[in-house]
C-alpha cells in the first residue's frame, strides 16, 4: 500500500469549504475505508476530559453500541490515558478489549493532538489478523495532523 498516494486526497477532503467538520470527518472515514482494504471500520472518538470519557464522532462501518467509553477501558480508553499509538495484532489476545463484533480481528488507535492535548483519536478495526504496519501508524499520524487543523 502506497500511503503517500492517499495523502493529497486526505488534504483535499479536509479542505472542503462547503462542509461542516463532521461532514469532512465522515467523508475522510469513508475515503480511508474505501482506499485501504484492511480498514473495515473507521471512526473518531473525542475526549471529554472533565468526565474522563470518549464520545463517538463520525465513523463508517458497522453500527456500534460503544458510543461512550471511559478512559482506561478498551483500546481507545487506554490510548486516552497513554497518549500513544496502540496496535493490536489480534484482539482475542487482549484482556482489556471491548468486543465490537466477532468479525473484528485487529485494531489500531492513534491519538489526535491539538496544541499538545489529546482531544481524541482515530480508531480502525480490521477483519484481518495483524494487518497493521509501521506505515499504517505513520499514515494515520499524518491523517490526525491534518484533522487537527480543523480544531
């Protein structure tokens, strides 16, 4: 996968003047899901630091019951506390994993920083075991750097 080829489209989607932030993020999620075969669920969670919870934002993929996640719970909740990328090659081997669907085999979560504060994250589930590489991490860090400009 040549992620460099996807970067200009990421920028173009996020620079659409006639769309709200949520519309841009939904379109970005759809683009990522359509463009990367192993990105089967793509979404954003945003932090409420006062309540120490994450709240589901724009996403594409199967519906989820996980609309609010406490900090520390599951992969997303752990990233809210650690401020670090978390790649899970096989979700069945994670003890602090919130099961979304039996089809989810792996997950990557990359924090979203605005002015040095972790305001949320991009969360991607895959139906494939161990598909995420360092290239995915670097690309999703780029995505989040671009998304941060919307805030």
